[in-house]
C-alpha cells in the first residue's frame, strides 16, 4: 500500500496542489488555503461588529444581531451552504460562483463564532478598563478602539488561530457545491483511479492533519507566551502595589 500511495503522490501531486490550473480554475490545496485565509480575514471585522452590537445598550441593534448569531451557530454549516447556493441566485437572478457562495457562507458562519470569542475577551477585561479609559477622556468608541479591543484581541490570538484551523476543515464541505478545493481534487484523482479510494483519501487526511496540527501547535506556543507575559506583568506590578500601599499606610 505504501508503494501505491507514493505512486499516487508522484502522479497527481500537481493536481492535489493547484487543481487544473493553468488549464482550468485554481484548485487543490492552494484554493483551500486561499479560501480559508480570505474567510478568516473577512470574518474577523464582521465578528468585531457582531460582538460590539451584542454588547450595545441599544436593543434594536443588540436583539437582531443576537438572533443572527444564535441562529447561525445553531444550524449545521452544510445547511447554510446549500441555502446560500440555491437561495442567492433565486433572489438576485445572478449566477453566483460556487467559490463566492462558499466564501460568503464561511464569513457569516465563522463571524458568528468569532464574535462570541471577541465578546468573551472584552467582558473578561472587566468594567474597570472602560471606566479608566473614560476617565482619561475617551468616548465609548474611543475606549473600545484604543484601550479595550487591543487588549482583548491580543489575548484572543490563540483562539483566532484555532478558528482558522476549524475553517480549513470546514472548507471540505465546499465539495457539495463543486468548489475546486483539496477534497474536490482528491475526488477527481479517485475517479480516475477507481480502485484505490482508501489510499487517495488517506493522503487527503494526512495533508489536512499536518496543516491543522501545525497551526494548533503555533496556537499553543503563542498561548504559552501570552501566559508568561501576563505573569511577568503581574510580578512586576506586585512590588509597585506593595510599595504604594506602604506609603499610603505611613501617611499621618
């Protein structure tokens, strides 16, 4: 079986890497990574807007966004993909490419999940940060932009990478609407060989595992560094707090 796997990789590595390109659309692993990167890049600002809307005091803004987030998180991604694929052309009358359909669906889907991460990061900072920012003269939006969000987003870097890993795995569902990703390329290889499906999809599983494991390892390393930096800041702040308390207690 090892010889079969080596032969498949030797014969079809280019198809698995870039699909039919340049004689056809870009596909394979390259298209999977591009789709995943674009999804996260576009979902990230969407998630911030969703999170701020959910934390807003305006009910007309908070309630619809909350309903959208809960609905999106509660429906299987496959159903959202199929709804987008069939409903958008029906409403617009335009022929929407499958890549655009998948990208739009992933942006909304991952934006909803990331918004909860962003909201949790903001809430975890506590009200003291907002009060301190307002005491310095910042408005609510200014405090969010210059004080709250930079701290919250820094703490969320590992979670964002983990979401990127999840997005890479979610792109495999694009196969049902003919998105030319890595899974689609592997299916093309399997259709040509016919007799070696286990070997083909074993290669597919190993590639996905290698990518996701590498990104998960990066997320763990970053999380440990953030934890050490927090501990260092806390250790430096402790002597200052003790000294301040001593000075205050010695005052008449």
